[in-house]
């Protein structure tokens, strides 16, 4: 949603809220059916659903072991880190903060995990101290596999101006362990380049 669309949505929300308040005054006209339908749609879009509640699993402090697969012929490079996650805005979003290192340098990142009621999909975002990009991906949850799968695209640093497809898989192992896997598409072939194993404190 761009800035103009966002402004229009909030302007409409404000107008409808005023209309609802005025409707309580016997002298003010009641909301039209169109306004009532819009209010109901907005309430439905903002409600907290079971999909949001299930994200409570990630709340808390976690130890993290990161494995980076730089060369398929060599063992992965491993580093240790920590993560803290908490819900916000009435449980509608999960905020995640990560602290670790990469190539001897400190590394921090922050992302949000949530469920979009309108798109009917889960989503995640990410920013970190070693990039200037913003990551956004949408996905689904497979209850049988206890896994979230997200699909997205990001800039291919090796090919300026080009994008590459990325698949993320978050697998719930048990109440105190989960894994995060990152797969990149290069030359028509998918390869896992990152895995993070989380353990809850």
C-alpha cells in the first residue's frame, strides 16, 4: 500500500468513526448501508484470529546456531547468536530481534511475523545491519508438517539489477526448538544457503 492509499484508508476510517459516533446522537443521521458494510469489513480485517494466536509459540528468548553454506563442498560456517521475540498491538504482530556475528563482525537484525486477514496469508519482514534492503514474503502454514513456508524475491548481489527467488521454511520441532531454512534459486537450481537452529531458554 503506497502513501496515498494509506492516507485514504485512514481518512475513511476517521470519517466512518465520526459517523458511528454521530449516529449515537438521535439528531444525527444513521450510517448508510455502505458505511456500515465498510465498518464491518474494517473490523474483520483488524480482528485477532487463531492464526495470530499460534504465533505466540515464538514469544521469548532463544539461543541460535547459524549455519551458512557458502561452498557445497565445504562444511558450513557456524556462528552463535540470540533472539528475543514479543507480540505487539494486541497480539496482531510478532516482533523479532536477533544479535549475532558474521565474518568476525557484529550482526543485528529485526523482523516482524504476522497474519494478513485480507490476503489470508502469513507474512514476514526483515532488516539488518549488513544491508539496506527491506525483505517481505508471504506464505502458508502446514499443520501436518508443522511448518511455515514463505516465497519471496530479493536483489541478486552478484547480478546488479536482477532478482532471485527465495524460499523460507520455518519448522516447529518441539515446544523449545525450531529451525529456519533459507533457499536461493540460482541458474534454475535451488540451494540451501542458511539454516538457523533455535533453542528456547
